[in-house]
C-alpha cells in the first residue's frame, strides 16, 4: 500500500474537509483576483475623457441584458396555436387571399 492510499483511507473525512477548505480558498482567491482586475479596469476608465459616454453605453447594455434575461426566464412562451395563427396571418397577404 502506498503512502498516499493509506492517507486517504485513514483520513477520508479529513480529506473531504480539506478539499472543502481548498475549494473555498480557491474561490476566494479567484474572487479577489477578479475584483483586483476589475478595479484596475475601472480606474483606467475613470481617467478617460469620454467617461460619461462610456457610462451611458454601459447603462444601455445593462438594460438590454436585463430585458433579455427577464424575457428568457420570466416570460411565458406564446401558445403553439397562437404562433401558428400569427404565421398564417403574415402569409395571407403574400398568398393574395
């Protein structure tokens, strides 16, 4: 039996606890790193002369993303027969009926 296998058998519970701690530490490190990068980017943006325009564009994009997210998750899809009826109405003038 190898030393690593014996360690896993003897401390299986400790291994799971250790993995959980390592995962949390890894997520925290990633969050801190990402936050640091975001703050650096924000500082760079604040130094630009077109900050107001960038802020307006960012607001517009966030509103559009929010609208898409709500449409995707909150809206009930139209009924199948309603979709067919709309399709038929759009084709009617093309058919000359």
